[in-house]
C-alpha cells in the first residue's frame, strides 16, 4: 500500500514539475496575440474579493460560537445531568443489569430494552425507559415494586451500550491498523455517556502522523463544522472540545500532498511552487520568486484563481508597477491556496482566448487531484484493454 502511495506521489510530483516547465512557453505564445492590455479585472475594482473575505470571516466566527455552545451542553440525546453527575440515557437495544437485594441475598437479572424502548421486570410490565438514566429507572422500579415487596432495594446498571453511537473516519491509528494500512477507514463507536471529541478520537486509537488535525470535520444533522485540534491540544483550550451527540460523524482528513501552496510563473527570476504561509499576498509571492525580470510587463500581472472543476477560473489583473513605484497597496491582493501568479512578457489581447487555450495546463495547476485521478483512470483502462487483448 505504501509502495502504491509513493508511486502516486512520484507521478504527481514528476508530472507537476514537468508541466510547470512547459507552461511559461505556452503562456508566452498566448501573450503574442495583441499589443493591447489584458482584459482581466483589476484587483482594486473587485469588490467581491473583500466581500468574500468578510463573508468567510463572519462564517468562521459564527461557527466558532456554535462550537463553543456545543462544548458546554449539559445534556443531549446521549446523556443527562442528574445531581451534577452526567448519566447515560437508556435507549432501544441497550442491555440492563438489574440487581434486587433482599436481606443479604441478591439476585441479578439481565434485561434487554425492546425496540420500543420498554422493559419488563419482575411484577412490572412494559415500563417505558427510553430517554431515562439508570438512576431514574432505579427509582421508578423501586417505587413500583413497593406494592409487592417490602422495602425493595434495586440497582440498575447498563451492561451493554447499543442505542447511541457516533461514526469516526479518516486517519485513525487503531482503525487503520485493523484494515491493514488502508488509506482511509471508519468505525462505529457506541457512546457510553458524556463523550467529548478528544474522548472519541482516543477511543478510535488516536490519529495518525498523516492526519490533518487543523481541519477536522464534525458533521451533525447535515451541517459541517471545521475544528482545529491544535486549539485543544497545543493551546489547552478545552472550549473547543465539542461534546459528541448520537449520530455525529467525525472525519479526520489526510494532510494535503503538497500542503497549501501558490504558483509563481512567467517573467520572474525563480519560477516555482511556494508555500502559502510564506506568500500570503502578491508582494510576498513576487519577493519569494526573486522579483520580475527586465522583460516583464509587470503592470499586467495575472492572478488566476480556481472556482470549481469545469468552470472558468477567476482571472484578476494587478499592476505591480503601481505597487512598487507608487506604493499602491490596493494592488497587493491576498492570495489563496492554489492561486497562480503569472507575470507576462507581452500584453495579452483577449483574456477569454488566453483562458481557453491554456486551460488544459491550467487544470493541472488549479485542479491537481482531478487531473491525477483522470490520468490514473485512463492509464488503468488502457492497461485493462491491453491485458484483455493479449489474453
């Protein structure tokens, strides 16, 4: 499995860097169509960038508040707090252990909760216990048996927890081990009471070294929340340690193969792939690439941003000349993961023609996962056809 993964990574890296060397030549050819300026939208005129950034910030803050609430709940479908102690809520298919004491003699009976959430014990039939805690069932049974037994003493425990569960999947040590190193795995974990996110991960054996713990997903009632485990682990901030509810799904994704990155191409001294954390804006990207060459048309620098596979990317135009010589900071647009910064040698006539003609190569940069999966699918089909023909 590790060999296959290494081969896949080798393909990705080789193909990516091979095409990166070809892209400037293709871009240069497309630049020769006209002597008029590129029709990309100037970054200072794109209000949607600021609106999108503000919207993302608002969404993150709203999610943050919801996560804080979910970590402070005093009860949910799995547990209820009684006299300051969290107790499990009994449900259908749970197995209870009921112990009756008369003098020094004790009798223990195993009782399964039916599909309708009811049990029958001793003289008591069809007692509704779903949603109740063991201590509440204890009190009800004791009170009901007083009609038949003098001073009954009853103890109720949950022997098997079967009614409440959460699903956890992704980069988990114990689960991956049971599946012989499978790349992704999942496991159903039965909840036994108040369980936090970190408790659930511990029950699954902990996360692997390949886990992207900054982007753990919690899916609850068709809504997805992103949780950064570093806030809990490194900062010891237990406020984000969400209390798990029955039916929750926790997904711990794999670290991105290349990490968050940006591409700087064209008339710069050092074309290549750079880490987004080192180049959060256009100025940082150009600095990492060693600035632009004397042949650069820096006033027509392009920032190409992917929207989604199959759709035309957003192409923005920044005036690096105004940024460097006039200190026009409106040109210094923030960058996002996967952005391509291209400094042309010649002016581009029609931006739509430029996109159409360079889209096959742009797809490799903007959508590497989709490109790789298509490549392997074609290669796999070709291999199958070749094999069937030879047989």
